[in-house]
């Protein structure tokens, strides 16, 4: 029986944890597209999932995904630069990266969108606020509403930027820790 779940995640780690929870409950991810997860119930079998952000494009990306398929990892779906991977739990753990620096690099890459969204919203809101204050002579309800929207953009941009910094710090390996892994 197929089940469609509509869910949105900002945090890719939490999305991965949620997918693994579903896999332990016997749900196999069949497809993903724009916040819609399509599962199939295969109860005795349990699956584990990873979301990868490959550094490759074109032929190299295809070769990388073919290599994963050959090693027993199923490519479920590709969406917005992310690749949803699945492996049966009975076949062993789903480990993509063994090098701690590579793991840290992947995690930082997963949270780069917070920085980008934050900077874009902040700059756009600031430019619009400056233009509104300088060019609008009539002060009234439309002016106040426009200024409020622009201030909201600046605030949300700041929030996204701070979230990006927090995630970056959380998942980056410190110099003294990286020596331990080498």
C-alpha cells in the first residue's frame, strides 16, 4: 500500500532522522518531489536513508550514483541538488563518508542555504527600505505597511544568517578534533 506524506524540513539532518524513523517502521521511500514523500509499506523489511549533496555534475555525478547502486545503495530520488539514498538495514550500515573532514564538509554544505537566504533577504530588505524612505513623500498607511514588510525582510534575513552560523559551528570540526581523526 502506498502512502503519501507532505512534510517540509529546513534542517536536512532532521529530515534524514525522520526518514530513518519511517524506515524502521517498515516504510520504504519510493519517491520524493517538492515536499511529498511517497512510501510503500514493506513491514518486515527495515531501511535506512541518507541525503547526499554530491560535488559532481554531469557524467561524474552519474558515475558516482552508478557506483553507489553497485555497492548496494539504492538511489530513490534526486531533487534540488539532493540525492535520496536507501539501503536495507540487514545489509549493514549506510555509510557514505568515512573521513571526518569529508563528513564535516558535507554537513556544512547542507546548511549553506541558510547563509544564502539570510544575506539575500537582508540586503533586499535594506535596499528596499532605503529606497522607500528616500523616494516616498507621502506618509500614511501604505508607507507604514511597506516599511513594515521591509523591516520584516531584514529581521528574517538576520534570523536565517544567525541560524546558518549556529549550524556551521555545530557541525564544523575544530582543529584539535581533526588531529584526533588523522
